[in-house]
């Protein structure tokens, strides 16, 4: 009976212990959930940090409780083993008569053991009462297990005092009966033989990183998993909420930026038509547009200079067998403002082989507001418009590039002024001579002579006056010579004689020998057809030193041979020069003797200009009023040109259509070879400028051409 009561008491204590632990755990869980709910309303970053710290502390507490329970269990097992080995004999066991003596002799010891047992039972009851009071404080309604424990304790006490078997049975029945009957059972006191509490098996469970003993804490497997899942779900929810918050913030920032861009686009200043027109007409915009469009047009023009789909082996239908022209790849430069203005001079840039300038005569429409003087600089890479446009108040009769300053252009005007243009500056002249000192009549001839580190400008006007200027100072001339034809009346083999001495001369052109050093004499062509040799730098004898009756009409051009540019110079050709005239002829002269060497009569109209080829010593070209350009090769023929080319495609036939077209054709007024001899520029009376590539068979001397030309010139001079 005592054993059953003890076991019942142990079972009750075990149930009460686990229920108390479960109650404490549930209370902690409720508090933890309330803390989580409170933290969910806080900032997510702080909540996460606090949550992790809370979990870390909870893990530490659980580990401490587990270690404490394990240590307590070990102590209980030790005590149980000690109680088993030291327990006293049972008081209610049956004893035979033979052993009564020994029993009576051991009564004293039994009485002492009974006293110890009662004291132990009293201590146990006090522990149960204190535990029940704690459980009652945790739960206002006392559990049936606690009532059963109290009843079992009282029953055990009464049973031990009476010592009867019936009381033990009733106590055992009360302990093993239903809960609602446990309060009516009273237990008597008896000897507590053995109190053994068998601990449950220690089962270690692993949940992620947290090691817990679920069985020791009394939690079921499902509740522990539910708690862990709840914690993980809470963490996942917090992470997801944080991620959603970041996405929302990013979306709001993007939306804000988009709205700001839209507002900026809306707030862009809308300009009116008047403001737009002011911007377009501003000098800054005009300069920018012209400069930028020039680069674009240069690039676009490159594809127009040749046919990229040409098939060289295919013969076109109806193609006639005829002589191949020496001119090809024509480029026509034309500006509307120059319409019907004749080209008065053409000159290639000495340092930029793609640039060529052209000066233009007076405007055709006298009522037009356009200036009278105009000089345009064209580029072979840009045919649609000029690179530079210069203007002045008087028509420019002659213009050329400065030989050593590539940005300067010199011009002679109809008013007698010399103007200086700078391509780096404005359109108008940067310097010009004064009308009070210098020329006051049209200035048709101008040449440059190198002197030391400078260049002297020699100008001649129709007032029979020659002036010498320094290129760095156009304020006043350095020398002036009155051209008196009487001084050269008796000079030269072809002298004019006394009959022309009383006539004043009207110079139309000037020619300077093509040498790199300073020269003392120049040649002038005049309106009456005479050539004049003028001494310039000889202080003892300046002025006209020789007069030659060269042509029967005004002389249009005088050009010296390019002996210094030719690859094979010869002393017999250094003094050669050509003259062209309105008498439809071109003549070759020797400057040293003043004698005529050859006359070329193939022109079909006035011969306006003539020029030597810079690469072939025996080739020159002449332009006439019918639009023809005659190419002569003196190394082979002196009677007929090597080829005649009409710029406007007119054939030399009797066809009526060609005759009508010939009447409408424009004159070729000026021409100039490029320094490399590969191109030639021809200006016309309608204001157009034509640039052609010249066949290399004409411009490059063949084997024996140089020797043949020099032999012809030597024999002509000797005869």
C-alpha cells in the first residue's frame, strides 16, 4: 500500500511538473508573439535586429534550461540508486512466530525508522503544498491532478498511522480511481519504503540551427515545429515586406524622375517665329552654319568626281570613233551673283592645290545692289558654293595669291586701288591704297617681285604710270615711274619708231620674268598692240628701254616661260615669253633679242589668255572668244595644236545647229595651269569657272620631247 501511494504521488508530481512547464512555455510564447506584433509596427531594420537578438537570447536560455535539467536528472538518478541500496525493511510484511523474537528485538530500530519515514513524508507533503500553491497562483482553477495529489498525501498519512490493510486498499483505490473522487479519499501515514521517479528518455531534436530537447520541455513535436515554422514565417514575412518596401521606394523614385523629366520637357522654352528668325539671321549662327555645311559638302562632292558603276570593258551603242579629249572630269563653279560677270583673272593657291580664286568684272545689272568688285575662292572638293567670298566697291580686274603668305590675296581694281584681302578676316579688304597717291585709272596689270625678305608689288594702270609698293605697307608707294614711249623709240629690232613716240601708251598687262631672284626689267602689253620693256630698279636709266610692235590689236596677255619650274631648264628657253592678242594670234618671243620666233594662228576668235604648262617645257594653252582652248606641243608641231577643245561641246562643222550654238557660246576669257600641271582652270564670260583634269600624255614629256624642244628653240634663236 505504501508503495502504491508513493507511486501515485510520484505520478501526480510528474504530471503537475510538466503542466507547470507547459503553462510557463505557453505564457512565454504569448508574450513573444505580442513582442513580435509590436515590432512589426516598427522600422523593419530595427525589428529584424531586435528579433535576431531575442532569438539568440531564447536559444541561450533554452540551452541553459536543458543543461540544468540534465544535471538535475543525473542527481536524481544518483539519489535513487542510493535510496534503493539503503532502504529499511518493510513494516507491514508477514513474520513467522520463530522470528517474532528477532522482530521484537528490532522494534526499537523499526520505531526509529518509522519516525524518519514520517519526517520524510511530512517534508514531501510540504513540497507538494508549495507546488500546488504555485500552480494555483498560475491558474486560479486548481487542476484535478493537484487535488488528487493532496488526497493521495492525506490518505498516505492516515494509512501509516492505523497500519491496516483496508486503509491501504482504499488509498490505492483512491489513487487509481477517477479524478473527481480523489478529493474524498483520505490516506493514512505509513512507511515510505521507496520513492523512485523514472525520468523519460532524453530525445535530442534538431530544428535548423537550434538544438532543443522537446521531450524534456514537455512540448509535443507538432507544437515545436509549429513554433519554428511561425518564427520562420515571421522572418520571411519581414524580409518580403522589406523587399516590397524597397521595390515600392524604387518605383516611387523612378516615377518621380519620370515626372521631373516630363515637367522639364514641358518647361522647355518655346521660341516664337520672330525669335527663331533672329537666331537664324545672327552672325554667329550664319558663320557656324556656313563652316559646318562646307565640311559636309566637301565629303558629298567626293562621290561626284567619278562614276563608281562605270564598266570599262563595255562599249556603248552609237559610240563614234573619235579622238579622245585631253580634258576630263569637268567641275563647273558658278554663283548666281556672278551671272554674266566675265572672269577677269584665275590663280591657283601656291600651298593648297585644291583652291583656286577667280575675280569678276562689273555687274551686268547696274540697278542691282550687289557690289561691283568680287573675288571668290573655290575648292575642287566643293563645287556647289565658294569657300570664301570677298567684295569691294570697284570691279577687280586682276587678282592673285601672295606667293609666301597663303592667307593673303592681292587685287587690282578698276578705280586704280590695290586691295588686300585676308581669308582669316572679313569679306572686305583689310588694306588698300589711297586714291590720292598712286593710281587713279584702271589697273589691269600687277606682278610681284621678291626683294630680300619681302615682295615688291609692281602695278601698271592705263594712265601710263608704274608704281612699286612693299607688300607690308600699302599706304604709299616706294617708287613711281612715268611711262614715256619716246624714251624707247629707237630701241630694239622691232622698235616702234618716231611715228609712235608722240602717242601715249595704255598698258593692259604686265609680265615679270619667272625667276626666283630680283629682276630689273619687266614687259608691258598695251592697247595699241606694242610691247614695252621697262627698266625698274636701275637708278641711272629707269622707264621704257625698248618698244616692240608685236600685234595689230590690243595685247591681252604676256607670259614668260616657266624655265625655273621645268625639270630640264635651258638657257635658250629662260628668256622665252608668249603674247596673245585680239588679232586672233599667239606669238613666241625671245626677251634677250626682242625677236619674234613663232606665230600660232589657229584661234577662231579673240585670244584672251595664254599660259605655259609648268611640267612640260614645250606645251602651252590658249583660250579664245569662241569657247575653245588650244593645246600646243612645240616639241612635236608648231603649225597646228595638239588638240582643240570647246568648253561648250561645239564642233567645228558647217552644221546649222552648231553654227547657232557657236553664236550663243561664251568666251573663254582666262585660263591657268595648276602648279602640278594635272589640272587647268578656265574662266568664261558668263561668270562660270571650269576646272579639268589634263591628260598626262600631254603634260608629262615623253622620251626625246625635251631635247626636240631645246633644239628647235636653239635653231630659232640662231636664225
